[in-house]
């Protein structure tokens, strides 16, 4: 059985018990269906990461302004003097 | 039916409605999630700018599943989407939405509408709240494909703000000179309902259908689940209550703020996708799941025979419930292929063409419907 709690921590979640039970059952069913992938021989096959044959897009190293600081801060839950306000991050 | 997220709506039946994952400056954009309930967009999406430049009125922002993840992912009951219903009810001429999991392609024909899913790299994703970045593409709900492709030509074209696009600055969609060759894979046909099967056979009979299979068809749903959840979990990492969006009250410390915010802000389908994504990308599961899925994705690409046929025709529903039908609509997302769906003879038809061959989809539809 999948240890849901490990992946909750990775995803920064803490599930209520009713949700944990539903998600555990669903994740278990989905994972069991993934076993069918093993029957496909993929030796020597390169992963297909992107569907387009694209190169990294570059532009001139020139500063452009598409948004102001006030616009950026306008959606912040808490901010002060142009800084995002958060709990202490270092002990 | 209430289609919109707010009172902001024009009531203009010739307007274009936007799924609420498409940003419109100074308007709320929530992607159907509590975690963005108070977010006001600072920008216009490129598709919005192009609609406005083309003098298309915007009808409003449509209610949607949270981040576009359908309830069938968690094996929960599904609902009719606002994006399809508003066009079916003639309250808007078109809807724009991101149909990653095929919900709109499946529902549109049931209600007398069509859906166009452009090839990846055709329509700018700038200003679209991302779900799975290698698969996201804004498509069109419309009453008929001719009008839908005309609208698509307004919003499609290269955008410097989206780094994964074809270079074409504009697209003109028109009937091709040749009649497309059509393939109807037996694996999908045999699992369609009787109504869908008859509809598909009737459609294909007008095109001298080619016999060909989709060798990995039964694995499409697993690939779609693994790859989309991996990308979704990555994309929703940004929702942490720091710079924007919902921040939970009553936290103790930074990590508690993250956990409370995301636990309270996300619905169950999004949490499932986040946990599945964390799992398939974790150290011990990455190779057997994520890397394996990407390798099979290449095998699928190599298995298609667009030298023998031009279009793959599929039903819009097969037996087996929501998870099985996830696989039915996966191919365009997995390989960036253009597709359409439309009603035909009592059933829904889904057509898929090779990259940059949207014209053949329009041609096939005009051959049988127009």
C-alpha cells in the first residue's frame, strides 16, 4: 500500500483523514494500473521530453518593464515597504 | 444556468467567453481554485489582446474545474462544463479553454457543439494559468468548425512571450486540395458504444478508410496520468501563500504556512494530482514511472503512420468509465497533435491530424457535414 504521508510532506499538504482515505485508495488504484508499463521494452529508447523541436529562446540583455512594483505587490497577502511579509525562514 | 465566476458579464451572444484560467487585466482570475480566490490579474493573456485587437467582445470568465482537472481523475462524478453549455445555449458564440484531459472534446458533441484543440505551439500560452506546460494549449468551443477555425486564426500565431511556439506569425485555415485519408483504429472502435460505433463507421465510409492500429492505445491513460501529474505538481508548487493568492490564517512558522495554505486552498482532485506528481518524480519512482512514461511516449510517436493516413478517427466515448476515457483523448496532449470533435449522425467524432495539419481536420469536417 502506498505510504501517502511521505508524499503529502513532499507536496506540502496535510490531508484531513476523509480526504487521505479517498486519495490513498485512488492513488493505489492508479499506481496498480502503472504496472502495465513494465511489459513494454524500452531498452535503448530516448525519453521524449518535449514534442516540439525547439531551441532555448533568447533575447537581448536589455532591461524591460512589463509590470510595476505596485502591480506586483497588489496581490500579496502581506507586504511591507516593498517586501513580501512571511514568517521567519531561518532559525 | 450561471456560467460565470462573477457579475462581470456582457450578455453578448456574439462574444467570446473565457475559461477562468485565461488572464484579463484588472479582472479576477481564479482557475476555479480557492487558492486564487482573491487574485486580480495584472496582465492580459495574449489571446485576450488579440481578441480585443480584432474587436471581439469578451463575454466574461467561466466557471471551471479547479485548474482544469476533471473530477473523473479522482473517480468522482463529472458535470457539464460552462464552456460548452454557454455556446450550446447560444449565450456566447465561442469559448476559449485549455482541454488537457479531453473533457470539452467529449462534451461538446453531446450538446451540438464542436471543439478545436490546436497543435501545441500554435496558440500562445502567455497569460494562461499553467496546468501541464508541455501539453497546455488554448482551444475553441464553437457551433461549427468553419467559424471556430476563423476565430482560431485570430488568436493563433507566434508570440515572443511564449518560448515554445512555431515561428509562423499568422495562420489561415482553409480547405485542403486533397481529401484526407482516414484511419479508424480497431481497438477504439471495438470499445465504443453502439451509437458511437455506427457514427464512426458512417463517417469513415466517406473516406476509403485505412486499416491501422494504435499499438500502445491501452497505455495512453497511464502515460497521461503520470506525465500530467508530474507537471501539474510542479506548476502548483508556486501556490504557497507568499507572493499572491490565498494565505491560511493561524499558521505557526513558514512551513506551517505553506502546508495550511495549500491544504485549505486546494480541492481533492488537485491534491491527488500533487501527491501523484510527488510520487512519480520521487527518487525511487522516477525511473520506473516518469522516465518509463517518457520513453513510451517516444514509442507512441514512432508508432503513428501519418505516411499511410492523414487523420486518425476516434469515438468521443468508450466503455470503462472516466479513467479509460482519459486515454481516449490523450494522444493530442502527449504528442502536441491538433484535433477536433463534432457531432455526427447521433454520436461524437474525434479527429486527430499530424502536427501543423489543422487544415485536414477542417477539410474532413466539411466533406461530411457542410
